C-alpha cells in the first residue's frame, strides 16, 4: 500500500460567533496522508493550530460514517465536496493531489445561522420534523411484521426517502436555500406506508407551514438539491410534496 503525503493550502471560513463578522483564513498543511479522511485532515490541522497556540477550527461531526448528517461543510463550492453520493466524513484525501488549494465554508442559508467557523445551527430542520407530529398505531398485542402487506414499489420508495440523514446539503446547494427536498423526503416516507395514513393530510400542511416560518426559500426547479444530496434522494420527493400539499388543502378537515 502506498503512503503518499502531500502539502495543501486550506482556505477556511473563520468566525468566532454568530454575532461577529467572519473571513477566509489561509493555512498551509504539510504531511497530509492520502489515506486520511477529510475530517482526519482537519483534525491534523487543529492539532497543529493548538500546538501553535491558535484557536482550532470548529466543525461539526459525530459518526464519521455518513449516517448522522453532522459533517455539514461546503468544500470547493460543493456541499460535502466533489464526490457524488458522499458525505464530507466519507471523503478521502486521495481525491486531492500535492499542492492543491481547498476552500472550506459553512452551509450558507438564512435558516442555518453560523454558530462558529464551520458549525451552523440546523435545528430548523428538526422543527420541521417535529411539526409533523405523531404517528397513530394500534395498541395491544404486537402485530407480526408480515401481517400488513405493503407493495414492493411503495416499500422501496419509502426506504429511499427514509435514507435522508437531514444534513442540509440540499439547502446549501439550492440558490433559494429551499428545504423542499428534505421536507418532501420526510413526508414521502410516511405517505408510502400504512402507518402514515391517519395524520397524512394534517402532517404535510403543518410541515410546509413550519418550513416557511423557518425562512427557507421556495423551489424553482434548479435540481441542485438532489445533485448535492449524499444519499441521492430523488427530485421526485419535491413533486410528491407538492402533490400531497395540494391534496391536503382540498381534503383536510
């Protein structure tokens, strides 16, 4: 196995708090191993900054396995970086070469205010989900999993929509900072299942209302959202959201 190292120039957005102005700062980082993940490379940078008595770069992370959606950052103008269907934590430094300059910024959206450096407040997405409310189920003896038949097409689509990790890349990629792909995925995976039918109409109305209250923009069919999504959620989620919303306006009690 090769053990190639490289020297990189990093241009990183630094901002001490939500109430202070930020700016791009340039760092030179040597000895970056090609087998490092992108976040491991940032760990090395932070160790270097700490040793030099400087404030380390704040960035959000948790599982580092492409599951939690925490690693929200724009890399060279693309949410999560250059590789399609890949989160920032799954991006490896073999994607780059010696001497490259990498620009790293936080998500840019009114609904995602910067907390510090690359960390933004994404609680607006949680509030959209919370506005959807509960799912009604029968109580009593546990029902066998196979007792409720679900067509394969519906099951496959529900699983595809449920793959959304709520990272916010769709918002960061959209010129309107729209959260309709996210909201469509959260609505869609319940629409396709029997468990989601009881509150179906009210749920979509509340979630769209909350989405608008949070300050997200509207969709104008740029389709950048599905292109940037690390889980490759289809743009069909937005079409489904619009259809469900129109139906609910007509039929909701």
